[in-house]
């Protein structure tokens, strides 16, 4: 009797991924510090799984509808769904601030977060 070989799937892993506890700590720290730009940027990244390059294309209309289409790697289109809690919190904050989500605001916020995280 001849047996065929068994294939074993390699262990998949991602490098440079923070834990859920670290994500919550970062998010809560930004909220406590009153850094709402950073808070919502991190929440969007964590809750939707989008890339920074995709978030910069986000518009208020997308937040209002709760969905937006992005073209990612390989020019493939995919839908990003914004969770209801995030959607309503973000719309409330934008309305209170009378602000739009802009590429410049997100870029500047990420620059600040990046420089403070590398100092630690």
C-alpha cells in the first residue's frame, strides 16, 4: 500500500502588527489627550483594515453612506465598510468641528504620530 505525502501549511504571520491591547491603549491615549484627529485615524485604520493610502481618499460622503470603494494593490477594487459606531462618532465630531476629512489633515496627523512613536 502506498500512502501519499501530507502537506503541512506553513505558519502565516505578519510583522509589525500591534496587539489588540496596544491598539486600544493607543486609541484611548489619543482620546484622553484630546487628539481627535489621531484618535479617528487610528480607529479607521484598526476598524476597517484599510491602508493609509486608502484612508486619505475618504470623504464625508463615504462616512455618511458607511461604505467606500478603494482601489488597492493590483488595481483591484474593494469595498470598505465603516462600522456604525465609528460612522456616527466620526460624523458627530466632524459636524461639531465643521471639518472635512482631508488628505493633508491625515498626513499631518500621521507625521506627528510617527515622530512621537519613534522617540520612545
